[in-house]
C-alpha cells in the first residue's frame, strides 16, 4: 500500500472480530459500525478522500 498509494499499513491485534482501519489518528472504517467487512478497494477510496 505504501508503494502504490503512499500509505503505510500495519496490522495490530485487537478484540475478537474487530476490524478497524485508522489513519492519522482517526477512524476510517469500522466493521462493528458498518456491520460488514469493507468492499474491495473501499478502504483505498476512503483514504483518498
């Protein structure tokens, strides 16, 4: 992701069934809030906003 989009990514272990995407200290996507995993390229689109 760093080479193609300019964003560095890392995986941090969280609670069971947790899937959150954070950028610059803010929440970009939350599986718990949305009730689903992100669609293909959805996180990339959200980061581009």
